[in-house]
């Protein structure tokens, strides 16, 4: 791993109308539009959707690292995320993120350990930890051979 601080760079460019192109060196560019709630088409990535996706993605990647370090065997993990955007004291911001994690584990897995690691991933995920919002995690374990 690189020494801290890490630096991440991205850019956004647009004309007076239409999509915004979001780019970062070495990555495929994305186009974004405002979400439906802000008058956009609702069929393209928006900054709001990308932020919520970043929370879910970071959660999965964080769990993967924690599970590896803790020697937890698992088959699959999905994380559905919901971000609640509200207007509080004349400021529009995300106030809460609800995560629903579904972990597939082998029969006989220590359920307490699996839940503890899922909760730890939520607590240390760097994206959600960087945001000023409540977090709620709902856990589902699926046992399979």
C-alpha cells in the first residue's frame, strides 16, 4: 500500500446544456445528468447516485479485506444502499445511508463472527466514514454448502 496521504484526482466538463463528462486518468469516462428529482432524465448516473454507489462499493471492498485478514470463508456479498437526501436548516445534504448486506457463507460458519465482520466493515468504510450522515446496516446471512 502507498504511504498516506493518498491523492485522487477527477475532473468534470460540460457545455451549457446536456451531459457532464466525468473523468480520471486511466479510467473510462462516465457521463452524468441530474437525477429525476432535480429535473434530469433519471436514466443516467448522477452525482447523487454515484455517491450512494460509492458507499455500497466501499462497503463490499472493505468487507473483502476484513474477511481475508480474519480468515472468514464466504461465497458472495451484495450490498444495497439507499441515501436519504433532505433539506435541513436551508442546506440540502445526505442525512442517512441505509445499507442492506446479504452475505453468502458455507454451512457451519460462525454466525457471530460473520456479523461482527460485516458490522466492522460498515464502521471503517472510508467513504461512509468521510460523510456527515447517519448510517444503518441491515444484515442477512445465507448459509449454503
